[in-house]
């Protein structure tokens, strides 16, 4: 029931955010559309613990997302400096490492976190194997056993 209500609420809030108009008709139409989309999604089956991981929401919002945003800004600053200053090295590197996540949800969170961080892209993701392209050799060396890996595993473990 919690998953259902949070899914419908998320859809409705997204509707309100995109609409920008709050007449009674549109407010009711938003509820109707949110319920309709929920019924379609329920019939297709993606609203499960992995498709809509509401159980991770609080921990992710409080601890993981603030840390990830900080890392994204730090990486963006580093990449910007490397673009502007020709003395800073750019050495594109592919690195393969073994992530510590055990579930598909944990692997997806980790792979997407890597890709969101400027200067790195998850190229291949398999259970027990990540292939990542990094802008620098230093960035590639810091992926295996990283703080991101530890935090994703911690978030996954509490699922």
C-alpha cells in the first residue's frame, strides 16, 4: 500500500510541477491521469522493490544523494580545470573492476552514480564486473574499492 500511494503521489507531484496551472479541473485531471498511469504500470509489473525502490528513499535522500551531489560538483570542477588548463593531463583510460553490490538494484545505483559523475562513464555492467571509461588514470585508479562502491553497497544492504 505504501508503494502504491508513494507511486501515485510521485506521479501527481510531477504532474503539478510540469503543469504550472492549478485550476480545479486540472487538479482533478492530474489525479485521474496519475491513477491511470499507475494502473498501466501495475499491469505491466514494474512497480516492485527494484522498479520503484521506495524503501531506499529516506536513506538515499538523507545520506547518499547529498554525498553524490558533492562528488558530482568536485568532479565537474576537476574536468573543467582540465579542459581550460592544457598543463593538466587528460589520459583516457578503461578500467575493469569488481563491484561489491549483490543485487541488480545496487549495481544500477552504482553504475548510474558513476555515469552521473563527470569524467567517468559506465560502459559495461554485469554482476561481478564493471567496465568504466575515465578521463584520467587517477580517476580510473580510484574506482575499485572506492567510497562510492562502499556507499552503494551500504544503501543496497539496507533495502
